[in-house]
C-alpha cells in the first residue's frame, strides 16, 4: 500500500488521489481569488492553496469531491503544506471511492455486532436485557456507522461501536477481578452510555452536532429513550431508574456534563472504563506519530499534555 | 391569633398545642432514657427535652403526633429551647388539626389553579400549550400540595405552586418590558421547570428525596416526561426539544445541576426569574425575623451571607 | 433608508459613505505599504485593505475621517471584507455628519432625562433623593452621552442612560410584585450603579479606559463620590452607607469585581436587574443577526455560548 | 464465628472481648471523672462511657488493652453506643490476642509475596526488574505489614500489599487488552507507587504520619529511593527517570499531590488502576453495611457521595 | 511574673485573677441554670462552668468583669478547662486593672508614634506626604489603640500600629535592595493600607465589625477618605489616584477582597510586605506554643496548615 | 555604546551586527521561498523577512549565526519589524563575539561566587553547611552560567546565580528584622531551591527543557540530590529532611508545583523571598520599556496584568 499524505517528508513530490474535506475562497494580495483546500486520506489531512481560482474551479473543487493532485510537500510556519502543481477531479474510470479516504474502525461491523449480541445474550436480568436489546436494535444501523465524537477520540467511521466493544471487553476483565460487580449493569451501561450520539451527531462524515444534540446532549436524549423503551416494553422495575442513572452519571461530575454523579457502584466503574478506553485511543494515536525519545504534540483532550515515548520503546 | 412558638422571648412561660416533628431517644448521664423532641407550629420549630422518658412516652410522643405543652423558653448555647413542665397528647376533643401546625402558602389552591389555568389559556402555540396543559393535569393534585424544596426556599405546603405562580407574574412583567421574548415559552418554562419535584420529593410533610429523586433528579425526570407527553399527544415539532431544553437548562450552569446551559433567550431569562423569586422568598423570611439595624443569621443558600435590615426600614 | 454595510451579501457591489474607525499601516509582500481600514456605519463595521498607500493616503484615511467608497463585499477566512475599487475623503458638500455613522440609543436624550427626573421625583426618602439628584445633575451631560461599556452590552452613544432607563422600568415592575422592596433604594441603586463610568471611560467615541478607570474602577469612583456628595449636602444618615453599598456590591461577587457581596435585599435584586437588562441587550443583538434554525456566533460575555433561534420564531 | 460488635442491633445485650482503640478522660456534670472508650473488633468500632472512673480504671482501660465487656447497644444522636454494665481487663487465661481484633487483608503474606515475586520475575527489562526487586527486598517486611493509608481505603494490616497485588492483577488484565502497554513499566509502577508509605506512616497499628511523611510525603520519599537504588546498583539508563516519573505522577494532578502529571502512557494508566482498586475497596465496604434499597453513609474520600444498593441486588 | 492561665498543665491547681470575656447561661440536665464562662489573661483564654448559678451570679459574673478564682486544670474532649472550686468578683482593694488581662503590642504607643512620624518626615513628594500625615493625624488615637484584626494576626491592643511599624521597617529594607522602588509610595501605602480598620472595627476590646465595616469594608472606607483628604487639602495630582490604588489593591486579588489587583510596582510589593509581616506574627505565636519536634495546631488563616518546629531549634 | 535594536523608532534606518536567534523557511504567495529571521542583541529581538531566499541563504542565515544588516524599522500589525535592505554573514575580521549579543547578569561570576561563598561560610549548623557547600561545588560551573528560567524572569546568562544572590541579600535583611528566623535554613533554602535547574534546563543559550526536566522537574531532582549528598557525606540528622522540605515546598502550593506546602517557618518565608525577587525582576524590565503615564504590555507571568508607570516617576 502506498504512503499516506502525512507520511511524506518536506521536499518530496507526491502524486495521488485525495478527498477534499473543505474548500474556502479568499482573495490574494494581487486581488485574485484563490481556494484554501483541506485534503485528506486515511493518514490524515493537509492544506493546499489553489491560486487564481476560476468559477469552474470553485465548483469542481468543493467539499467531499475526490481529486488527483501532483505537488510538493513544503513547510509553512512549522506545518506541512502541499504546493500544488497539477489538480484534476477524479473520474469514474479512476476507480476510487469515498471510503478509501475515510478512517474506519479496524474491526468489521459484522464482527462488532456479533460480539455485542453475545454480551447482551449473557445478561441474566430480563428487564435490563430487554431494554438494552430493544434500544440497540432500534438504532443498530447508525450505531455501527457513527463515530464516537467529532474529535478527540474514536472520531472515525464506526468509532462508536468500536469504543463500545473495547469497553465491553474491559468491563468483563474488571468484573472478573471484582466479583461484587453486577455484570448486567456494567454491560448495559457500556452499551447505552453513548448511544444517544446517533441523535446528537450528524453522521459518520463531516460530523457536526445536530440542534437536538446541542440543546439536549446525548446523555439526556438516551435517558428519555430508556423511559420510552420501558414504557413500550411494559417494564417498570427499579432497573429502569438504574439504567437511566448509569447513562446520566457516566461523565462522572457535573462540570464534565453529568447531571448526577455516579451513585451506584457500577456507575462509578463505568466512568473509569469509559475513560481508560478513550485515553488509550488518544494516547496510541498521538504516540504512533513520534519516535522514541520524542514528545507528542500537546493533546487538548488530555489536559493539553505532551506525552513522551521512552527511548527504550522501539 | 395567639403568638407562635418562635415569637416568645426567653423567660416567658408558654402553654399551647404543638406538632412533634421528630423524636429521638437518648441516654442521660444518670443512665436514664430521655427524648429530644422537635416541636413545631406555623411560626417555626423549637427543641425540648423530655427527661426520664418511659416506654409509653416513647409511643405517645413520636413524630407527627400533636401535644399540649406547658413550659418555659430558655436559651441554651445561643439557641432557644423549651423547658417542659407538662406535656400530654392532644385528644379529639381538643379540636386541633395537623394543618394548623404546618406552614402553608398564603394563597389558596383554588386561586393558584385558576391563575395557572389562565396563563395556559393565553398561550398561542398549540404544541406548547397542549404539552404544558397535559403535564399540569397529570400531576395537578401533587403540584398543588408539594413544597418547592426540602429546605432553603418555599419549603412549605403548596410552596411549589406558590413559587410557580409568583414566577408567572414576574415572567409576564418582564415580557411586557422586553417584547422580543416568547411568552409561550416563558410561561411553559415556568410551569414545567420544577414539576419533576412531585417525583423527586416524598410529599408535603417531613419532605425527603425519593430514590428516583436522588438518582435522576427533577430536571431529568421532567425532561423524560415531556418526551413521553409529546409521544402520547402525537406532537413532534421543535417545540418538544425546546421545552426539554428549558427544563434541562434552568439551573443555569453544569455545576448548579443543569446538564446544558441556557442556549435560547427564554431559557436564560427563565433562570433569572427562578432566582429572583427564590431569593425574594428567602430574603423576606430571613429579614422578618430581625429588627432594623440588625443582621440576619447566615443563610446557607445565599452563599452563607448575613443580610442587614437598614435602620430606616421600619 | 439604504442598507447598512453589514446587510450586504457577498458578491454585492456597494457605494456609500463610511466612517474610518481605525487605520493601520503595513508592508505587503511586494515591499509596498498598505492600510488596513476598519470602516463603520450604524449597522456595524467591516475591514478593507488600501494597497499601495501613499503618504497622502495615510493622512487622508486616518481614524475618525469619513470617506466615500465603491467596492465589493467578499468573504475572507469566513468573515466579510470590503474590496475597495474607489475611495475618497468626504467633503463638506457631501452633507454627512459623524453622528450618521455612530450607533445610538433608540430613545432621545430628552425622553430619557424626563423619565429619570420622574423616577427621582417619586422617591420618598429625602436623603436618598437628594444625593441621587445631586450626582445625576453633576454628571448629567456625560451620563446622557456615554456608552455603558467599551464592548459586550450597550456599547453605543447614550448606551449608559438607555441601560439605566430600562433598568428603572424593570425595577418598578419587580417592586410592584414584591412590595417588601424599598423602591427608593432600588431606583437610587439603578441610577448610581454605573455612573462612575463617565470617569472610568474616555467618552462616547472610540471608547477606552482612562488611567483612573484602570486603577480605581467605576465602582470605587462612585462610592467615593457618594461620600463626597453627602459631605457637600450635609447628609449623614445610614442612607449614605447603604447607597455606597448598593454601588459596591452590584457586580454580585468578589471575582466579578464587587469588593462586597450584596448584604441588603435591594442590593441583591439590583444585581439581577442589571444582569437581565444587559443580557437582553446582548441576546437581542446576537439573535437579530441570525435566521430561525441557526445558532449565533459565540458571545464572549455570555460565557462564550452560541444561542439558538427556534425555527418557530419567525 | 460470633457476631462482630457492629452487627448487633439497638437493644441487644452483648458480652464479648474488645480492644481499646483510645481512652480519653473527661469530667461529668456531677464533677466526677469518666472515660470515653473507643472499643473495636474486626467488624469496626463503637463508643462506650465508663462513668465514675477511678485512677486504677484509667490505667487498666488505656489504649491497646483488651477488655471483656457486658453491655447494651443503644442509639445516641443517631449513632450506636455501648452502654456498659460490666468491664474487666482480659487475662492471659482468656486466650485472646491483639491480632484477633485487628482487620487484616483476606490473603496471607506468603501468598502475596509469592504473587509479587512472580510478577517481578516476568519482567523483561533488566534495569526495571533490578531496581524494583532491590527496593521491594529492602522494605519487604514493612511492605507486607503496613496498611495502605490511615483511613479511606485498605486501612488494615497488610492493606498496602493487598492493594498492590490487586492492582497487579488489574494491570495484567488491562495490558492484555491494550498490547501497546509496556507491562514492565506497569508492574514496576504498581509495585513502587506507594512503597514510600512504609516511611510515611508509623506502622500497622494506630497508624499516624511520621515527621518525614508530613514534610516529604511517600511520593518524594520513593522518588529519592529510586535514584539511590540505581546508584547502588550502578544503573543509569532512562529507565531510572521513567520509574521516578511513574511514582511522582501517580496521583494524576498537582492538586491531588503529584508534582508532575502523567506524561507517559503507562503513568496515565497506572493512575486509573490505582483509582479503580481503591474505589472498589471503599465501595464494597460501604455497601456491605447497608441492605438493598438503602443508601450508604456519605463517604468522604468518594466526594462525600452516598451510594445506593439497588433493590434487585440481594 | 506568675504563670499565665495557658501555661498550667492538667492536674495543677490555680488561684488567680482573670477577666471574664463572655458569660452564657444554660440549663443542666438536672434542670438548674449554669454559666459557661470564658476567662482570659494575657496568655490566652480558658473555659469554666459555674454550676447552680443564682441570679446574683449572673450579674456578678458577666462579660468584662474581673474575678478571682481557685480551681483545677482539667482536660475535656482534648481541650483544657478550669474546674472551679471558688470564685468571687474582684474588688477595688485587689489592685487589678483591665489592661493587666489584655494582650498588648510589645512596643509603647509613644515609640510607635515617633517611628511613624519619622517615616512620614522622610517622604519627598509633598502631595503624598501631606495626605498621609493628614489622615494619620485625623485617626491617630484610634490608630494607636486598635488591633489589626478580630482574629488571625495582630489581634491585640495596638496591634494595628505595631503591624504598620514592622511593615515600615520591612519596606525600608526592601527598598534599600531594590532602588527602583518609590519609598514615598511604599511608606504611604503601608501607613494607609489598614487605616480604615479604625472605622471597620468596633475598638480594642471584644472587637467586632461595625455596620459600616460589614457593608463597606476598610479598603473602600479608606479609599473614600483619601479623596476626601485631597479635597480638603486642595491636592489634585495623580498621587491621589495612586494612593487610592495602593489601598484598593493591597489584598492582591479580587477573591481576597481587592476590587483591583496591584497595577503599579509599589502596590505589588506592598501586598507582599503585608503578607510577610502578618504571617511572621501568626507563625511566631503558633510555634511558641509547641516544643521542638512537634507540630502546631492547624492555623486557619495559614490555609489550615500545621507547622513543624525542627528538633534542632531549641 | 550604540543603541540596541529595540531602542530605534519606526522610520529609522539601522546598520549593525545582530545574532540570528531562529530562522524559518516559508513560501510566499508568488511561490518563492523566504526566511523569517528573529534577530537579537542585548536589548531584545526583532523579526525580519528575507525574500527570495536561495539555498545558500538558508545555510548562511541559520540560528546562532551573526550577521551584519542594513534596514529600516517598520511597524507591522502593531509590532516593530526590520525591513532588510542588505544582509551579510559576519566574518572573523568583524571582531564580534556571541557574548556581545546575549543578555547577561549585571554582576560578574566571580563577584557572585564570592558572595555565595561568604553566605555559606556564615552558616553555623555544620550539617546544613556541608550539604549546601557540597551541592554548590558539584554544580558550580553550570550554576554560574545558567539562566533562572526559559522565560518570565532572570532568563539571561548567569540569571540563576544572580537571582540567588539577590535573594540571599533579601533573606539577610528579613532575618535581621525577624530574629526568630533560622538564617542557616533561609540561606540554604535560597541556595538550593532552584539548583535543580542546571539539570532541568539545557543550558544558557536557546534554553529548553531536558527530558529529565520535563518528567521530573527541578524540585524533585534537587530533593533526590540532597538525599544523595547526605549519604555521601554520612549525614543523617533531621536537617536532611528539612532541606528537602525547603526545596519541595518553595513554590508554595500544589497547583504551583510544590508537592508539599511550606510546613516550617523558613519555608514559608523562602517562598515569599523567591516571589519578591522574581517579580521585581519582571516589573523592572516591563516598566523600563514604557514612559511615565503609560501602561506596560500585559505580563503573562504576572497574571496577565499591564502595569502603570505614574507620571510623577521620571
């Protein structure tokens, strides 16, 4: 497989297909229009300027179009840029697809669905099991496609399901070591905690927040959904309250977005499982871009820390 | 009308009926059991010790019983106590009722209900009107009886409805001065914002938090109820999201319990209306206990401030 | 009336008079000087570049000059710019005045003064009335001309008086609903709370902070003025302390700039009245720039929130 | 096995041996001296008053003595007390030992040592392995006896080693799921992170902070020990810095006592492992004292939360 | 000189004169009244109970009376108490005075006044000098008698002047090392910074806050006084603003009570000089009560820290 | 001596030698490469653009090279720039040295060393004296050359030693006024508190943090060094713990980087001495760049305040 756009060094010439993530028109100091393009493949994204842009260029080189480019990697104010020599829209005969340029979870949807089904199957409390299964079914397609966030962690196609499956495995391992934990609650908490994101976010590509997402948030959206599901299924036990509580409290503190802090044991542990998996994802991706003996860029969602890769990690 | 228990000065002898709010058994240094009684009437509450308490005393003088007492007001560590000389349970022939001892809103339920009905009637947006009317109807009896809180403000019988009616009048006055405000949203926000308290709290007497109240909170309980009401009424417009948002955001900030800050204009103003009415209630009650030229006790819910009554306020 | 500069869409050509708010010289990449002009009318401000600027240009196109321009509205990095085709200084025969380009309160000075006079007339406590009237008289001209701030809210000509008059009406409405409030104190607090801004700020145009404003602040400036006024008028009652306290505490908390938190009831309510009026002003102006279904830009002084205009608000 | 002192209900008479944890002399209102005794067994502790205490009583009933008591469980101000009827010092013929009254880890020292030895054996990096083994050897006896804290979590005999062994198992499970983690660093971090507590704390019984503990803290004590150990062993690689960093950063944030936040991946995960194990220990102990459907007392070290035991957890 | 009341150990019998700081009536469990007396001499204060108190006792043993007592030092709940055997009011023939029982600055008023006069004399800027001298003169008597606070630091007779004189010497030493500092501003800042306390506090004995102190605070009181003094003296230079700023900013931050942070160099250094002198006073007094190798009690005003006296400090 | 680069006004032509601090390549809108040079002398630094840069230019004009330039001072976006007319590398015959362009402490190394030696000589406690002398000797060369920080305060050659010497003089003055202070501890604390910076920082030029500096920090590095020194010298008294504590606590609070707050008197005062000297250095340098009547730029390390230079300070 050929190198990704982020894997080239300054000075190299590249010729490849790229997806236009965004295209913004500006006016140069000579008075002529130009386009600032953000181009991406699965390795990441790079900026390029298209000078003296015509009206046709504006149409051809708009967001979500695929293009073929020839250019040089340059450094501008400490960041790489692509200096364009040639650019043309991709044609059907080029045989390239949108999905070739999008970062996707490393496990297939089928495999993830199968794992999730198995975890639900293992549940013993029928109220918990039925509500969880009902909601997963209801949103299954989106759940398997959506990212877990617009940025920070698991922000790729199927990132939400991938995050959930990793958390399920972690929940199982922890419950194995601390047998007083109720596995049904842990698994249900993991499965439902972020499911509201299929309503909060716009979808797997160019992900933004929906109006409902902005005004209500995935936490409250899912809490209401649990009440609704229980009503539809005719379930009324305390499990309905506890499942809502698991979702409401999974951010841990009011200032982190949870209207209630965890007040049952499994809610407290769910918060940690969510954190560990999200942070492992961010750490691995930040560290794979640096060499031993180097620090990563500062990672905003990790309190703006720059992490070190020890020299003996090679 | 005779003086309330809090209106007597140290040294005075009192003879009157009082309600036992709580009764706790202890053991004196001489080894004998005694009861610590909290006695109340509409003016407030006072502590009394019943020494050498028999088993019969324990039964007769338990919480929610009415008693007739003869005793002296004394000061103990800076707080008034009632030193008991005589005590006996009230009998049917005494002609006293529980409601004689409970603080109640200064307006009748009928009057409040009539005002609320009028405000709902004035709404123009049918989606907002129908959802609001539906939920008020559903919880009408409790809504008219519950306090607004277990302590701090409007913590008396019918305090919730009284708080809401005052807020409605305030909302109307403010909307009159700022015509860009949507009155329907303001009124609906006022009516629904604390309605979840009928589920969060246990009832009008000896009010405590329910399990659902502790684990979910009145904010999330009502947000789910709005979704549920909209489903039942077949309403699906953006009003459903906005009404939820009004309830979710009315505490103003995450650290004050709102999972979302106000993001529409009426939500921001609702937060202020709630604050002004709650604070006026707390301030009036703290200040009516002191004379001009004095400071009140510190009021915990007002950032622990002690307020001053100017000498020219008489 | 013709459209304001902010009401044109990208691509439109405009020909109109504008006021130069600021003019900064730079050097282009071709080595030649250019001017970055901020041009304004009552609708707002826009940036324009004047390339190849001569020394004469620098003089002609400096701050507070009026110019006639012909140009096109363009988008540059997400913000509108004016691309200049022609520019010339305004001449006396053009018949344009500075005040045509400045945003001003929607009510005349005379009307505001008349309202304020009426509110002072209604006061019953002579000490409060005399001190308030004395200070308003002393600073009357500036008070009617100054903005309420350099940015955030009411930052236009006569914004200070407009803010105060709106607050007086709000104070009257609230005092009508909560009769325990002392109207004299509320009105005096409203009238004096920001009066120190006529010393803290430089004036109605290109408003900045004075040295006294930076080192003392309008709160302490006015507190000293009240002492001074009382001395001159020979007034010595507790009202002098209370009026100072109203001014000192009106920001509500130490971290918001108040050396004392509100410790009398009217001070607490004054803080809310100030907030509601300031926020309504900010919210209305942010929301009038967006269409239903859109979010505003983030508003720094509103905790950086972006507000939503419901789709049913049209 | 007989019931522990905390497992009796109010009204029950008990006759049993207890350890005096502390004994404080006071003067009753009749002018006579009395002793306030805190008595404990493995189930917890209870207060008792010994009235009319003689000088001999003072000597016989001092801290760390074992006594035989006969008395009744009573409730005083919401907490259980033991009302003494008879008390006498234990004698050699009673056959009771100090260790019968102390809470101890549920696993034997030998078993814990064997597990730890195995984990060190599995390390692959010789620098990490040698430093870790050297320090564990140096403090082995105290490490196997000390509690992990004076209160909050694992505050029992051998609590430190028990906490470490649980964390090792958790580290192993997590490293199994996230193979990019360096197991050597994780295990060494777990083994060393709290080892400074053998210097910070006074010992396994009546644990207090030493002067060195108060002025330096276990974190800095152990960081210096690592430098010292590396010097003695002639090790100078980057591992020495990284091991110090793991210890220094394991509290996660400056305000939680870490002079540096975690800046390598394993340090971040170590912080979570420490938290999960400490919280599981606190949660299990708080919850085992309540019945399904009840809330625990507020737990100070868990942000003062009261946790709920669901009714379906029985 | 005989030992102070705090210098006796538990078990010792004492016979001495003491000042009653406060006297509160209570009711014992036998139903009889008793008095809780706080008795003090220059070494500190101790609690004593006067059982079976008659009405005459209440009058004779009220606050600010001097008494002769015979009694034993006892320990009650970890604090020393005085168990009374005999008590009688002091008579004129006893030859004891109020001042014998009050803690006073270790330097005479005359000496302090002379030093202060000298510092003012050294000032070179006549505006600064005249305003400072005018205000010191105006409040000279109170300034030389008042404490610097009701508690925490320099809370003794003449504590305010003593604090100021120590700060002047410290200011002189620092200005000697950093010659860019303006000595006139530093000295004036030191002399005026707390002068408002003569209005904020009630006086040298049983010191409390006045209404003006509570509602305005010493910082704002003195800022207004500076304006007033400048007006009376006909001074109008920038020095008037700067002197106000020194006073307003000397607490350093808004949350510590300063409406403006220090914005001139001497204001910043004044804040440090104030801190060092206040902390040295608190530290010396806390440490003189403990022996080498011990920790002091927690000192609330020093962030609740307990300080250690090294074993080699003897 | 000729004017420094920062002392020229806009419009002036300059011809002088400058040191290249950094050189970054970019691409102009005409597609040609250019260099952004940061040029410095002892007065400070200025930006310059070298257009149409050849590959030879890139080599000749790289960091730490000295160049001779001819150009004009211009203003670009409010900051001065140097518009280059001519530039050439310095040659040996130019007779210029690196040290001519670096800011250095105003006192010679010899003088500073002699003062430090004298302070150590004055110590009376042999344990404190020997450890301090040993560590100063060990790092003497770097200690006399390193800056005290990468930015903020004393960030110049020999800045660390200069900061320490100023603090020693300040410590002596304060100990003279408060004789209860232990001078040995104060002097040792001053000498050791920042000595770890010779390991934390990279050196006197282009100073950055080392890996050890980032992961451990100068505070912990020096605490370990003290233990090591004591071991080597065979010293074991409490002084070893106290010296570590002085270093560990000198930042004052956990959130400012100290794992322990000051818990001995001299540690508390050391924190203030460090602050005063660092702030005087920052204040003097910020204020010497402005004229009386002006505010400085905002100083980040002084809570982002802009300081005012009074008009009567000339």
